[in-house]
């Protein structure tokens, strides 16, 4: 008998919902592939691409780096307002499809317009910081609408502690497959054609990938998977609702942990090309190494799901953060020519990291249960908007701090020779900021109080309440996503 099974002996047994069928689950998570395919290039390839465009317009390297970092930070902090707004609006306004699917459909053309502006860049000679900020604002507004609605949709498909991890695990797999497959065209261009990492053709390839796949994925998802009946969003004032969120002790810890684990990836991604090319001397291997990184990350998802079943979600998350911390610190021992060592650490990091975003979102779904009891209704959209917001803030801090620091220490993108000071700056930025963030995340989540026992108690109270209100019927426990409104 596992530790969790022993711990739950004697607690009320809540009958588990039947699992969402695999075909429907695959259809549900399909949009995560193109959504992920947008995020990876934005973190790794787009900042150097725009830094080079700014330099071509006559800017000095330090100024170009600073402007790119500042532009990204401005846009991501704009999400501090748009994310919670979308969460509240998504919870409140329903259609005959439910509360989530219509927002995914509406967001698709907005995302595609933003992709054209950021990735395709129809008129590169007109590119400026204003152009970059405006294009990214359009892109992120659409991405916010889609991502929050999609995550909330998935979170509301089950009330079971472990089934939620299965759903978020599949979403994570789809995200990783998107990251993996979107790298294939630029890998070919870099390794065979000789295109520079972050060159215009590679960036355009990312854009065309999303433009082709996103509408197809949206159509498949919204026509194949119907939403599960949930309690309506509570009709409470904004300030009362905000106070309940702030009082939710589970959510406060989750947000801090998510903010911290949202920093290492963007910091290391934004400096990845510079570290590999200038510190290690293996620039032509960018996309190849990343492909192996994401392949190992895919393999890590079922492993961390298994660990979470053995020790609980919060302990599995903390173990993942601790192993990631050790992995990050090992980059300090690498020197020029250590391409194989660098590749091994990057690919291993993928396997280790796989548990973090998946388990955070599964625990967020459990946290919504506590708010549901307190507020009297389902506010999944709001809670997942806060999770995506902290992730974006972490990314904004990453690029907004890393790029100006690089410029301050004399790093020049594309230069044949860098000073020793500039190379040290790349190395230490790549390691120290992520290591500190991971340490905080580990400490924050090690003794997270909402474990399986507490979630089962919450679930029993919710089911009793919803049955009394006529919201929960036997057929609603199938998890098949049967139509509930149309």
C-alpha cells in the first residue's frame, strides 16, 4: 500500500469519476501544441532577432539589448491587467456552448494577427520598439484569451485529485510536442542551410507553423469536447472576490511557487543562444539540442505523474524543483568546447522540469475547490488567470533583467570576440537567477497543506452542495464531456 493510501485510510471514500476518454482528452489538449509553439520562439529566438534588427537600424548593441528587454517587460506587465480581467469575464459570460469554448474561437483570429506582426514581420525596415510593443500586445491579448479559457476548460472536466493530474499531464505533453515539432524547420535551416540562430527565415517558420495549426486544433477541440456542468460564478463584488483570493492560503503559496519556477526557463532561454555560441562555442547546435531537451521533457511527464501518485503533488513538485536547482548549478563547471556536457545538462533539465508546470496547474484546480466552497461558485478562469499571470511576470523579469545586464557588462550580440567580463556575465546570469528562484519554490511547496486527504474532504462538501442545488447528476460524473447546454 502506498504512503498516500495509508494516509487516507479511514477518511470518507468519494467515488472517483470515470476518466475522460482518451480520444476526447487528445482533442481537448490539441490546441496546446500551437499555443506552446508560440512561447518557445518568443523566449529564445525572437529577442535576439529583434536585437539584430535594432542594430541594423543603427543602434548600438547595448541600447538594442536594453530596448528589447524593456519592450518585453512592458508588454508582459500589461498582462497584470488583462489576465485577471479575462479570468473574471470568462467566468461570468456564458454562451450556449458553455463558459470556455467560445472564447477559444474568438481568440484564434486575434492570436493569428499577432503572430503575423511578431513573427512574419511584413515590413522589417519599419521595425522599431513601438512596432515590437504594439505587435506583442495584440499577440498577448489573443494568447491570454485563449490560454486562460483552455486551462480553465481542462481544469473543470474533473473533480478527482489524480484525474486532474492526468488532464494537466496530457496538456503538458501537448505543449512539449508543440515545442518539439516547431523546432524542426529552424533546425534544418541552421544545420543544413546555414541560417543564423534567430535569423529571419527561422522566425518566420515559427509563425507559419502556428498560423497553419491553431485554427485546425481549435476546430477539433470545440466540436469534439463539450464542457462539464459547473456551479455558476458567484455574484459577488470585485473587491469581495479579490479579498477571497488573497485570503486563500493555498493560492498565495501556489502563486509564489509559480512565479519562482516561471523565472529559470525565460532567463536561461533568453541567454541560451549567447551561452552556447559564445561561452561554449557550439552555436550551430542550438535547435538540435533543444529538440533533445523537449524529447526528454516529454519522457519526464509520465515519470512525475507516477511520483505524484506515490508522494503527492506538492512533494513531487518540490523534488522536481530541487533536482532542477542542482542541474542549473552544474552549468558553472562548463568551459569553452564543452558542447556535449552542455547538451547533457540541457536535455536532463527537460526531464527534471517536466513535473513543475503540470503539477502547479493540477494543484491550482484543487485550490479552486476551496474557493468554490468559500465564494459559493466556480471561478476557475480567475484562478488560472492568476497562474498564467505569475508565469508571465516571471518571464518579464527574466528578459527585462537579463538583457540590460548583458548590455551593462559589454556583451555585443553577434560579435566575433567577446570580453572576459561579457562572457562571465552570460554565465552568471544563466545560473544564479534561476538557482535562487528554484530554491524559493522548493521551500514554498514542500509542506503545501492541500494534499489528497484535504482535497477529498473539499470534494465531498462540494458534491453534497451541488447535488442539493441540482447541478450534479449521475451522468455528470462520467467525465465524457457530454453536452450540457446544446
